[in-house]
C-alpha cells in the first residue's frame, strides 16, 4: 500500500476520542510536537482541518465527527486481527482483580450473587466494587475500571454496551406511613409530604420533577443522600418519602416475600416515568480478553432473572 501510512488511523482515532492534541499525545505516548505534526499530515490526507480552535479549546469538525465510528471500528478490527492467540482460560488458576463501577443499589440487590458465581469458578479472582462518583467513559478508557453497570448516559460512542435489564422507579415510605394506607397515591397526596432524594452527585431534582411541575405541583426535597440504602434508612424512621429503582428491592428476580422490604412500603408513583435501562459497559480493548469475557458472562447470568421478569405492581 505505497503512500499510505496506516499508523495515521491510530493517531486519528486518538485525536477524535480526545478532541485534543495534548490528550491524543498522552494516549499514544508521543510528544505534543510529534502529535501536532501528525495532525498536519492527517489534514493533508483527509483534506479537512479535523480539529479547530473554538475559544480556549479545540473542537472536532463535522468531517471528524462523521469519521468517528468508522475510524474506531477499523482500528479495533485491525488490532483484533493482529492480536496473538491466547491460551485456554484456566479459571481455577486465574488470579486477577476486576474493578466494577456500580451503584449501591446493584450491590445490594445482586452483589452477593455475582461474588458467589465468580468465586465458585475462579476462587483466586477478586472483585472490587468502586463508586460511580461521576459519569463518563474515562475510568473504562484509562483502565481504572474493567466494567461499569448502570445507565449508559454520557459514555460516548467508543464504549461497548449491552442491555442487562429494564427497571423502573417506585415510591417508598415506612410501613405505617399515611401513604401506605392508600390503594392509589395521587400526585397531590404525594407532594403533601416532604421527600429525601438519593443522588451520588447531590442533585435534589429527579425525573418526576418536570412531570409534577406540568401539573403545577412541587415535590419538596428536604434532604439529599448519596445512595438508595441511605434514602431507605431515612424513610424507615421518618415520614419522608423517597423513590428507588424497583430492582433495588428485588433479589434473584422476585419481590421479597413479605412485600415490606424490611420495614418499607412500596407504591406506584402517581405519574408514569420512562423506564430505566441498566446496561453492562466495557472498553473495546478488552473485548476479546477471555477472562474479561467470562466475567461479562457472569454478570449477564446473574442479571438474567431481572431481564426475564416483567415488572408488575409493587
């Protein structure tokens, strides 16, 4: 292929992913000046500026945005072709730590099952559950996380993802709460009580705010806690109201037998919300890693009962 330098594809992939000459240089282990010269060559090859200044930062041109998917796929396929064959995976001897970004709701509902399923086949494997302090693909891209489980927002096009199950928000109060005596909770009654919101980023507003506002109603949030277990701990000993994903009150795909969720009464929210799509996410570089692929299979198997269940009323 005279006259074609295929290394430019790798540089272009890095530039598009980072939208920064300095960022692409760090990713590829090059100097900023070397990356700048490579960008010049890419501009000559494509006939497009690719990366232009906008104020104090650089932005991709429409041409670069259009090339994002194609370039990433080509680079991924090329690396797959050239990757050496790996020996057969021996789970009994596999000694490895896997970091999984997941919220407390997943750990509470399915963490024990996943740990049991993993250690039963690979006793030397250790799972590290790390908090999701902020959203984005950086932990997967940089390798500080092997997997992420949750809603696939703000992850970018480079991250691989697969839907695990669909979830939905439900209301929760303590058993004996005035709302627990109602067959149906109206929007007006729902807003008559103070609320506690669960948000690792400290956000008080939730997906129900706009729907209630359209009816001229306001949900008064008097406290924000970082997790769903924290929100339930608060409502369990108060008259506050919260909302949590239905799967958080589920084990092995079936509601708890007494229906109380350990002192918690669950009810349908007064207004319908969009379903929560919980996904499994990973970076393309570990796509064909046998150990990583085995772990992904374990996560999917543990979540399978939730994927098969059609959420009914609490």
